[in-house]
């Protein structure tokens, strides 16, 4: 299964592993090191964390990213529609 990950997939997972959580210039580093926009990076990352290959490659990272994603989705779904404040 690990063979299913491309070099780009492994680079994306490595970026997430190495990147400090609250640093400011991540978008610039994504473009410089991976040659893609931040939007594309996050789109690919979202797909990647759903794959079994990524889970096998780095289970702690993938589970953490899934928890963060699920928590954000839950927060969005429980907001009161139309409420601004």
C-alpha cells in the first residue's frame, strides 16, 4: 500500500509533519517547495488523508488531521444559520 503514495503525496505529508502549527508564511513555503497554490495543497491534503496508504505511511499525522477536519466540520454544522456575532 505504501507504494500507492506518490513523491508529491509524501512531500505533502512531510510538510504537514514538519510545519509549526501557528506559523505565518506557510502559503509561501508551499508554493516555493511544492510548486502549487495553497488552495491546491489543501485540496490534495484533504483527499490524501482519506487514503489508506497515507494512514499506513503516517498514522499519527493522518488521524490528527482527520480529527481536526471533523471538529471543524462539526463546528460549522452546529452554528446558527444567519447568526453573525
